[in-house]
C-alpha cells in the first residue's frame, strides 16, 4: 500500500486537477438542473461527471504505469495507462448516450417552464472560467513535455501543433477540457437564445451536440489507447534515434531498430 501511494505522487497532475474541477462543476450543475429543470444544464452535468471519472482513472493509471519493471513484467507497466483509459471511456460513452437521449426527448417535447435562468447562466459561466483554466494548464503541460516554451494565453492555440507528441494522460485532459469549455459556451448561448426567442427545443439540440462531442472524445481516446495497448511504433523517435546512432563514427549499419510506445515511455531495441 505504501508503494501505491508513493506512485500516486508521480501521477499526471493536470488530470488530477481536472478531475476535482469537473467533480465540483458536476455537483453544482446537478443542483442547478434540479432547481431549473434545464436540459442543457443536465447535459453539462453529465459531461462534467463523465470527465471527472475519466480523468481520475487516468491519474491513477498514469501513476501505476511508472511502477518499475519486475522479473515477471520485464518490460515495465507503461501500457497500464492505455488500459485504464480504455476502461474509463466506457463511462463517458454511457453518459454520452444518456445525454443525447435526454436531448432528443427535450427536442421533441420542449419544456417551456424552466426557471432559474440566472442560476443556470451563473453556473455555466463559472464552468467556462474553470474549464478554461484547466485547459490552459493542460496546454502548458503539453508544451513542457515537448520542450517548448509556453506563451501566456497563447499556450492553448500553440499546443495544438504538438498535441500528438504529448503523453496520453495530458492529451486526454486537453481534449476533454477543450470539449468541456465549448460545451459550456454552447449551453450558455442556448439558454439565452431560448429565453428570449421562446425556441426551447434549441436546448435539446445543444444537449445532443454536447453528447456528440463527448462521443468524439470517446472515439479518439479509444483509438489512441487501443494502439498504445497493442504496441505502436513511434515513427518520429524511430527516425531520430536511427540518425543519432548513425552519427557515431564506429557504427557502419543498423541491423534492427524497434521503438515502441510504452505509455509515457519508449521501449527501444537496437
């Protein structure tokens, strides 16, 4: 047990911060949905709770993946983070389905008596601010992992170009919080437009859009981590390591070179 808690200290920090932020947002959005009956708020509640569960699992997985190799597992535990992510996306997939189903129901039977618009907008605005802060933190972590200096508020757009090279856990947090921030903005606009135009079915449409964005994250995370769990070659590092070796004047040829991703690490056979 002591080793487990020691490993937790080396877990992916952005995912842990994101988990607590989304848990807090999920709770207050749930309270707001209870008092307002707003379906867009329901969608965002499901989104935040799904992200919280996912990011907590990713934090634990990223910590366990750093366990040192043993005689039984000589290649280490790097792929544990991929396996944990594969399990975590099932939770988000279920919540995505429920979000789309509830949105479809509200689209067909829009409720015109949702109350507490100021409560809903206040909660969503808080969500936009907190999710943007977490997204910015994840963007800085992406840039740090690839050896790039962040540029203040420009860290988010700058990190997009380096997202493929980020660690699995950091990449997941970035993607989920980018979708979460967008979802909060969409829900905020849907409530305002529905209130002033009477087009309450829009809230159902936005709920389905948020659910679809959640499914997109599920698909991307599943494919990325399925490749990682199977064992995927890192083409960029394959070329880089090959060039470094051939620069040695004592090396005349490379008979075999394999560079396989092991979670946040690389397994190299040369």
